C-alpha cells in the first residue's frame, strides 16, 4: 500500500498569502492518479485537482497542482477567506485508494 | 449536477452490522464506480471499498473480511455493510462517485481515478 505523507500538518497564513502544500508518496505514483480535495468543517470533501494538475469544474485558477513520481504540490497563489480549510491528497494504485493525513490551512 | 443522498442507522452496539445506502439522483449509474469512504472524528479519510457497473467489488485489505458492497442499478443505489463493528468503526461515512478517466487540455484520453461527487456524510456511532 502506498502511504501519502502531507506536510506541513498546519499552515498558518494570512489572506493574500501564497500557500504551498506538499504530498510525498512512499513509492512512485502515476500523476494521472493523484488528486487533491478541500474539506471545510462539517462538510464532505470537495474535489479540487485531478491528474495532479487539472482543476475540477468550478475551481478558481488561484489553485494549481504540480509534481511527479513521489513528490506533489498544491499551490494556492493568493489565499481568499474561503480557502482556509483542510486539504487532502489521494492516490490510486494496486487497486487501493489511499489519502494523505491532511494539511490544515488556518488564519494567522 | 449529480447528488448523492445517503441514509442508514446512526447508532450501533458493538458486534452489530453497519448498514448504509446511497442513492444517485441523476446521471448515469453505469458509467462510474461507486465507493464508500469514512472519516473518524477529527481524523483523516479512509477508503472502504467500491463497486462498479458490472457489480465487481474491490475492498480495502484492512477491512475486507468485514465489508460487503452491493448495488441496485435499477434504483441507482448502492449499499455498504460492515459487520462486527467496534468503537473503532465510529466515523462519518461518505458515499462517493469515482471517475476513471479524463481528457487533458489536448483532448487526449487519460486513465485516472478520483472522486468527483460526494454524499453529505452520515455519522455512525458504535457504543454500548
């Protein structure tokens, strides 16, 4: 099973700041099979990115994804108030889905 | 816009069987896979298992001995059963739609696998 490790655990930033979230895999992941989700308190996760760098429908272009192999990054270019949430990466490999432990982006 | 609506018992005693159902209100049922995912209070996400349109199932190895997922395509519903529950199974359970491909910006078909629609979640508590 591929383990995804997200860092940092918590990111304390101000609106307008740039956020860089990391997702590291225990073994190589095809970028086609790497996705990112946003979750706010009391809500279901929402798909942000798929294929490592493709934005889901309705996701603003301040969100971008990159990476390959074992290292992937989600970048939020300028944080808006509604972006403060928990972010999860997810991969599919060997017929199993796994999620990272999440990065919480909180208001500084 | 597809919506997934889920329902089932919210309070169980240890050793009982958890049972949840998810209904798909629009769109094709047979063009996607359908998964269950859970989230213990204050923790991260764990994939439980999936079923596709041919009723092939695939389960998380850590839960495989206790999990069963079934589907009724005529009703656009799929269900989760998790047997012999313990307090460790207390979590919010989500149903989700799995997409297995996409087209890149150049129009090329690419295999993928991600969850593009989620149910509202159902808290299941296991307590004696």
